[in-house]
C-alpha cells in the first residue's frame, strides 16, 4: 500500500537526517556552540546538508502519506525511525552491529506490527469543521498546558517525561494540520494552501513542538524522554484521527492486542534509548584543551 511505503520511507529519512546531523555536530568546535559560527561551520559540511535534505524528504513523504491515508495509520509507522537509526548506526560506526540491541529493535517492530494489525485503521470520510478544530485544538492545548504546569513543579526524570508527552501531543496536532493542508493542495492547488489557516497553524504548532522537544531533552536523558515520545505520538494521533477525521479502528477483543502492541513499543523504545550505540553517537568528543602556562615568578 502506497501510504505505508511513504510513511516507512519518511521514518527512514528522519533516521538518516538524525544520524548525519549528529555525526557532523560532534566535531563542531566547542567555542562555536552558542555562536552563529556554528551554522557557518555546519553549512560547509556536505553530510550536514545531506541531513537537511533528508529532513525535507521526510516532511514531503509524511505529507504524501497523510494525503492518502489517515493519522491512525501514518503516525504510528513513524516510530520505525528508531529501528532505522539503529541499523544506520550499526552500518556507519565500526563494530557497532555487535552493540545494537536487537531484542529491543525486534520488540518495537513486533509491537508496531501488532498495534496496526489489531487496530486495522481505515481512513474516514470526515473533514474537520470549525467546531471540530476548536475542540481538538482546545483539548490538546489544555492537556499541554496542564503537563507543562506539572513539569514546572517537578524536576528530574518526571519533568522530562511530562515534557516528552507534551512534545508528542504537539507533533500529533501538527500532523493533523498537515493532513488538512495536503487535502487543500490536492483539491485546490498549492496556492490555495497559502490562503488556508491550517498551513500556518501547522508551522506554529511544529515550531512550538520543536522548542518543547529541546526543553524535554535538556531536562533529562534520552532514556527517559524517548519512550514518552515514541508511545504518546501514535496514541494521540489515533485519537485525533478518530475524533477529527472519522477514522476507524477495531475495538472489542482487538483492544487487548492493541495494548500489547503499545506495551512492546514502550519496551523496545526504552531498550533502544539505553543502547550504548545511541549514546556513543550522541557523545561529543572534544580535544582536551591545553591549560595556559603559568607564569613563574622570580
């Protein structure tokens, strides 16, 4: 099915972008970290530009998938980014294949397959009206505000988890806006999209979600943040798909298999986030600085 292919390719492109950009950023001079020179340095690196190209490709592939299928199908498939990241790191880093947590990769993959097989999501005929958007946006914003308020109170890993969940809520809402924007393009052309408010809502929500992601990563380790990101986005997207676009999933006895799939995704994402391969790739190796010579007083 074409939407599945587009979504899987989007996940692979996201993984490629992540690996390329982090590999290049590792070698950036320490003194350029908080200066515009960092961007100048990165723009000179073909691999970093390749990562930007991969990000653009991922965005276009995700939009193409959402144009042909529902949120409940497309967004969970993006969780395949984590297994793709492990495969790429295992290929690029010498000896890394021995350290790849294959059991965790398998658990996440099986969990994703179980969730989508049990849910069997199908696209609905609905298209959100003003009331639907007001409710969905209001509920999401209210949940986000509550989670951010709780994160303000707490500290440590709990704060990171709360901000990670908030980030995924934002990404799910961004995907919902993206789906409507792609429908406008399909129906009326690219020019009509620039006249639609959903396009600008998508950009604003996406930027806010990226800021929240940086806050989450600054509050805790990847081991804490990544599972919250990986599990919340599919669940929130399924809820938005059902409520906004009249999408359908199987219920009844299938719910047990769906919950088991979500549990496996959680276990797999925790295992991958704990992987030494991922942490070695995140580690920025700096050359030790030579301390200034002390002046000898006579």
